[in-house]
C-alpha cells in the first residue's frame, strides 16, 4: 500500500467530519457503504448493525437541533488488505473522543463501513477542548 | 464471504478474550498481526500505533496485578474484503464497554490489527455488569 492510499483514506475521513460538522445527512448517507455490511458505535451506545439502523442514528444525531461542533485532530491512517482504518481524536464543544473509522472501497471510492467513538480522558488529550474549538 | 469466515472471526475474537481474561501476555502477543500495521484504543486513551506501543500497553494491563475479569457478550462479526470486524460488549467486574476488534489474515489465520474499547452507558446494556460476571 503506497502513500497514495493513505492520503485517500485521510481525505475520506476529512469528508466524514465535513458532513458531520455541517449536519449534512444526505452527504453522510452518501459516504457510507451500500453493498458492504456496516456498523456504528456512538459514544456510550452499544453497536448498531445494518445500514437502516446506522443511518437512522445519524438522522437522530444530525437533524436534532444545531449541527454538532466537531473537529477531527491527529488522524492516522493505515491499510489492512483492501480495507482502511483511520484513528483520530474528535474535539466537540465540551469534550473529546477517541475514534476509529473503517473504510472499504465501493465504486473505486472509500466508503465508511464502521465508526466507533468513545470518551477520552481529558488528561490524555493534553489540552482543553472547550478552548480549542470555535 | 460465507458463514465459515464469520465463524472463524468469532473464534479469533473468543481467543482474544480468552488470553485477555487469563492475563496471558504471550498468548496476546501471538494473536496480534506481525506484518500488518496495528493500533489500539484502550478506554479513555488516545490511539496507540505500532506493535511496540500496542504490546507495551498490553504488558502494562495484563501484568499489573490480577488477571482482568473480562467477558465478551453479544459478539457480531462481519467481513470487509479481506479484513474482518467483530463488535461486542465487554463485561468487566465493575463496568461495561463497547468494543471493536479488527482482524486481518496472516499465515492463513485471523490476527488482530486494531482494538478499540470505550465505556457503555449502563442503561444501554440492560443489566448490571457487577452482578453478571464471576
């Protein structure tokens, strides 16, 4: 796997946080795989499986009031065969999460097949997320 | 991908929790990929990358006192190309976590390339983990 693949994965990851921060449910839908099985673990939630459950959860999150203040920091991509993984830190208005995003190719483009985010201990982040997001 | 692959993934996931609960650091080392890049997000920690960092964290966790009381519940496997993902709930002595384990094949056997565990809200589990683990 060359650096080109890792750059593509980082761009796909950026696109995910772009639609997330914009509250763009149609953009979010387009980023998730259609043929591959998908799953999602939101902070504190058990795993959701299947496109219907996963997209329903994103509608609940993105269409419930204001668009979330979220920013991705420290993304790190690696490829596993024909799948790709990006780990990163998610900075929200009032806390920070550690995230895993798993991607697979469909129609030549990386699509999400799994997202997992869970709380980070503030001491592990090294800064106050409340002061660094606008 | 047939059911055989999913059954293999579930067995690899069981093996992971077996060595975890036994505090078996050599068994844990043998379950992680050697050629593929690896990463790990322990509860509250940022992502660790690379075999050295990841195995060092497992030594810290497994060799620090008693073997952890941990049990895997509700495992759900799915394949993504030549990678495999298992989501599950981890029941510990005093809390519950949602976990993602990502596997790749090396020498024909599924090996861990990524583990991510984060706290589950007790209400989402539907039972008191303190009462169900022995």
